[in-house]
C-alpha cells in the first residue's frame, strides 16, 4: 500500500505513525529501502554523511512517495563521535522508534583507518551500527510499548559472510596481511554474529533483531574496485545482479511483515523463511567475546539487563 499525504500533511498507509530509521540511506539499497518505507506512509529518518544527498532523498520522497515526513540526520560512520551525536539526536527527536535498519557499509580497496584509528571496513560496517543501536535501544523499547507490538532491528548482512573469518585477536588487520575481500567478508560475518547475540540480549525487551542477506546487488559499494567500476563491466554486473529496489524489498519485508512480528535471531534472504547462518556464528562463547570486544572498542552503553532479560 502506498502512502499518500492527507489534507493535514500526515501520510496514510500501512506504516502510518511508525518511525523507521535507515542508515546509509543516500545511495543504493539504503536509499531504496527509505523510499519504500516512505511509500508505506512511515515517518522515515534517513542517516548519512552527505547533507546534499540526504536532502535530495528527502525531496525525492516528498514528490515520488507523497510523504513529507522524511527527516535527515547527518552522521559520519567513520567517526564514533559523530555516530554518538547522531544517536543522541535521534533518541531526543523521536523518543519512540519502531524500525531500525542498519544498512550503511563500505568496502575499501586499500587498508585505511577511521577517525578512531580502526580499520575502516570493520569500523563502518560493524562498530558504528553497534554503537548506534545501543544508543537507540531505549526509544525502540518505547516504540514497542506504544504499539504493543515488537519494534524491529534489521541488520543488512551478505552472502559473503559465509566466506568470512572473524579474528577476535586481530579484527583490524594490524598483524595479518590486509585484503579488501577478507575485510569485507569478516565485517559481514560480524553482522550476523552481532545479530544473534543482540537478539538473545534483547529477548524480553519487545525488540526483535534479524538480519537480511539481500543477495548480489548492483550498487556502488564496490566503486573503488576497477573490476566493478569500469563502465563496460558495470553494465554487465547491472544486468546480472539484483537491483537496489529488489534488495530493499527483502529488507522491508523483514522490517514490516506481520508474519515475522515475533521472529528474532534469524537471517533471511529471498523469502520469508530463515536461512542457515555460518557455523562460526553459532558459538555462544565467540558471540559473547565479540560483544565484549565491540563494547570496549566503542564505549557503547551497557544494556540494562534488568529490563531486557
């Protein structure tokens, strides 16, 4: 169902009255996800680092989706200080949130470091959403109470997680030889490990946590790689791979489907049936140690286990 603006300017539609936060929303899958949620009438909070691109998506949603309730929050996911400020701003402006889609991601061809000195792919793809989510748990819980229905966290993973190896001793490739593919695969496996552990920690919070492996998608995530960026090759990839809109539809289904309302700790792909996750994500000790490492690296707030457990 599409969202249409009412006479008072508020959208109507399947998600009218719900607040949905989407990170990495100025490009590719994130932008398509934000647009689909806007068409369903949600209040959409789009998060990205480029103010001009954020405003362009907001204007596009207003005209194409008939939804004026699309809001912009700037955050540079390569800086935990910026993520912290964005999380605080979102929690203050929207004290009740119903959906959080952690989509922002990078895949750098060469090893670079974030503002905090962390390897960039690991910092943006895992540490930034880890911190942002921790900051938004209180408004997500409030959203669940307000609707008497679970709020939802959806983490965007990848099929490449199955090829990843999560090194708790050297996640930043400081001692290992760096490879962009290895770094990306590790970060996507981290998304799944984190999803399962967060779901367990939020078991009684009124928040569900799932991840989506949207498939092989033609986006500019790999824009630094010559084998993708070359114009003639890129045209070939775009004919073979899924479009951002097709991938976004898979994310929106997990974020909104009534049939998945109580489902948590699962990974989805092209259907409403969960898929198998890498065996490395199934070890409780690995998940616990990884959680502790992520908390130490981000100084994320500790979840109030007296409430959520």
